[in-house]
């Protein structure tokens, strides 16, 4: 475990994903809704330079995330990586030549401060580096089950409900992707190129493409004010849950420390809710 590498890489992942999401959202909103939830959506977006730049940043984000997860636990890395909204909104403000409002600044402070408080009392237990296949069954069953239920709901109900349904599906699939990335990175550190004989890299590719289709469909369906806060809230919660259930990682070990963590998490979610109200994201 190397905390400096894990923390710095997680923050770089947040920067790349935040800026990349803005560019991908701008491009996805220009595509016909008939291509939503289909691979044709990616083929259409692939012809748009702005989306390709955003995709490059998202790929860079995932590379930084993989590096962070190779040196740190999910319960440390994902709360930091999920602060991408803190970088997306200032980038939006810069692109549009608008200053951040007081509420937006308050949301940024609440989110950053809440994450910092959450991590202050976090015990850094290494957990299991590469769980067995049967350890993954509950995580896959839960994520696939929710996606199977909510994806049709999004397809049948346009507007904010469609955006929210697709964003929830994307967030949970991204949480599963985070767990697979950690397991793959751990195997690569120990086995090198022999990682290709294990199942995780192939599951990583399938889940990665699925999460990309879901996230782009959420961006296409509505504003970032709906999709990005949902992803920023549910992805780290899902990934931390996978870290605890699948990898055997730990949250706070004492009652007072757990209380501090919950207060920090509440402050971070409050900040995300405030940022959700931003006119920049709503546009």
C-alpha cells in the first residue's frame, strides 16, 4: 500500500473524469434519442471530436483509477475519485465565462470537506487483493438485478426519470467496474502479463463497455444536474460496499469514528445536492 500514490492518482482520476464528462455530455445531447442504450450511440459519438477528447480524458481517468486501486483500498480511493463534480463545474464556468455563485462555492467546500472528514478516521486495512470467484456472486447479482429492473423504466419514461434511471444503472455498473479494476490491478502487480489467464480482465472489458453505454445514455437523456450527482453519490457508495463485502476492507472501527465518518459522508452528499442546483449543471 502506498497512500501518496493512491491519493494523488485518485484525485487525477477525478479531474479527468469531471472535465471529460462535460465534453461527453455536450456531444451526447446532440445525438438522436433513438440511439439511446445501443452500441449505435457510441458509433455516432465516435465521429464527434469533442466526444473523443472527452473519451480520452475518461480513459485517462480510468488509468489513474487503476493505478490508485493498485496501491490503495476501494474505501480510500473511490470517495476521492468521486469528487469529479468539483472539477466539472469550474470547467463549465470557465467555458461559459461565468463566475461560480455562492451556493456553488458552498457546495464545493461541503463536498471536499465531507470527503476529507470521512477519510481522516478511515482505517487503512489492505483487505483481500484478489477475491475468489464465489466472493463476487452477490455483487454481480445485485448490480445486474438493479440494472435489469431500471433500464426498462428509463426506456419507457422520458425526461428526468429516464435520466435518473440510466444514471443509477451507470453508477452501479461503474462501482462494479471499480472493483474489477482493483482485482485486475492487484493480479497484474503479482502476476505481470499472466493476468490474462484470469477472468477479471475479460469481465472488466464487458462491464466497461456496458457502463460506457449506460453513462452516455444518461448524459444524452438530460442535464448533468440530474445524472452526474447520482453517479457521484452512488458509485462511491457501491464501490465502498464492494470493498467491504468482496475485498474484506473496513470502515471505522469504533463508534465515535464511525459517527465522524457518517457526518463526513452526509456533508459530502449535502454538497453534491447543492451543486446539483447549479444553473451551470442544469443547462
